[in-house]
């Protein structure tokens, strides 16, 4: 009898604990960002800090090993095949883009690892192995050599969280490269994560041909002008006589990247298009508006 | 149901957490790499009473939420549910078979993703469908394989006495 009573009490206690945890979870979901953000930051800087540090070191180790392998392969290739010098040069350029990262951007940036986490939110928010110590600040642009990734959402001492363009709350002021057509870029809600984005608010009178490169406009003060965002794939919808929305193929897929650059400083009115010349050139191959690489 | 806390169980759970951060980044695409923390949580839940498992799930979820603060609470809700149900149902559905236990882990991983995706409300339409029908299924399968390997190696350490 006493055992049955104890078991009944335990069952009730289990149910109570479960209901309490559910209620706390729902309460956490309802927390305003001003409360949840410091709480999340506190957890990252205490409980999670050693684990994120471990993950960062593992990613770095893997990167160094990969770099070593590539450099060995490159050395062997150079030694064995001088006749294939042109191919080697092209490969070298690609490796520079992958490994050197910042050479094109110049000063005012810091490169770091993306510490991917489990769950469905990864790819929409990214944990970066860079923090306040490296000079990262809130709203700093996050890019790769190919183009825009997102912006820094919160900054801790050694890590930070970036809001990728795939997040439904992300917006960027954009312009069609080499023109004065402006619009707003956002992820296409409902599309497969990271696959397509939308360019909204393009005046009806301004037609943007397929293959045109879209870059950040520099308006709004968050992103400097000229970071590649994506390439126009076609008209998505139009309000007759008013505006058009275009479908864009993104320059970067946040879920697949391993390294990023966080821009620390940029002059007001700075134009980064020359820094992303390779990407803009590659994209422009499909564009009727721009000459391709190597074309005078 | 045996009480959790055996030293060997804790060693295994600690090893799984370390593997999550040390090995997982090297296991390929993040979208379908195994979730060692979830394996640890399910195994802990199987060794615990449902209430304790729910609290453990909540704690793991809150820590997980810290890495995706735009949907703070979604992972806590998902992990709480997954852990509670894992503890509550394993005596009914899990036979004395490591394959069934691994499938049970896969189910928990997929359920976690479903609840988290719906609670976070950041995916919609075909994106949500694609995530839950492809990436989450692949990730759940990879997590089940990780659980299977662990169970084959140290089954006596991590399963409750009734299932050893």
C-alpha cells in the first residue's frame, strides 16, 4: 500500500516537472529579445564557452590539415607539371580565394570559423568563432569571398551569433549592379533554406534582366556598398504599374560555409565592388549587362 | 527502472558531449551529422524517471537555444518533449534489442526537429517540408547510427538494467 502511494506521488511529481518545463519553455519563447539575448549570451559565455572553444580548435585543426594537404598537392603539381603552369595558376587563385580570404578585402576585417550547431535553426543563425576580443561588434557585416552572409546579431567575448540572410527577419538594401535601381533583399519564405531570395520593391518601369548581379546598396548604414548578394533569375511577381519582385540565386549558402569574414570598419560611402571583382566577374558571365572576365 | 548516476553511464554521457563538439565538425555536412548530445539525452532519459528526464531535456534545450537566440525557447520545448517521451515510452516500445533502441533514438531526433521547427516558426511551406522530410530524416538516421555504434560498444554502460 505504501509502495503504491509512493509510486503515485512519483508519477504526479513527474507530471508536475514535465508541465513546469513545458511552461518554462513556452515562457522562454515569449520572452522579448531584450531579455532572451542577454540570457543566451550568458549561457554561451559560461556553460557553452569551453565546448565552443573545443569546437573552434577542432575546426581550425581540420582547416590546417586541409591546407597542408592542398599545399602539398600544389607543390607536387608545380614540381611535376611545369607544362601545366596555366592550370596550376588557376588552381592557385582558387586556393587563395579559399585560404587567404582577406587578401581581397584588405584592412578592417577579421576572418573566423563558423561553428555549426545541430537543429533546424542552423543556417539561419550561425555561431562564429569570433567575438569582442577580435573587435567584432553588433551589426557588423558578415561576408565570404563570394558575397554576403548576413550581419552580426549578438557579440560575446570569444564568440558571436550572426543572423544569416536565410533568416525570415533579415533584410538588406540592395541595388542592381551598375545601375541606380534599388530594392530590398530578403529570404524567400517557404523556399528551401538557402536556395533563393527575393529582390522586392523594384519600380515597374525598371526591368532587370536575368543574370544581373545584385549587390548591397550601402544605404541604411549596415552594409557597405558593393557586396554581392545574388543573381537575378527572373520575375517572381508584379503589381501592375507599380513594382516588381525578382527571384535571386544567392551568392552564398550559409548552411554550407565553414569560414567567414566579419567587416570591422568601413568608410561611409565605401564601395567594395572592386574587392569582390572575381565574384562579380564570375556572375557576370551570365549577365548581358557586363563583360565577362578577360573581355576588354 | 534503475536510478541514473552510475559512474559508467556518466562517463559515456560525458564522452558523447565531448564527441559532439570534437568529432561532429569533422563528420561532413552539418545538416545530417549525428547529434551526440541528443543520443546522450535519450540514453539518460531511458535511465531516469520521466520528470527527471524532462528537466534534463529542458536544460539541454536551453543551452541549445543559446546558439540560436532568435527562437529562444524552441529547443527547450523540443528537448523537454523528446526526453520526457523517451523516458515514458521506452519501457513500452523498446525491446531488448540495440537496433530497436537505435530506431528509438532516431524517432526522438526527428520529433525534436519537428517540434523545434514548428515552435521556432522560421521555416514555412516547402522549406519546412524539405527540412523535416529530408535533412531531419538524414540527421536522425545518422544519430541512430551513432547510437547503434555506442550501444554495440558499451551497451552495459548506458542501457537500464532491464534492457541489458
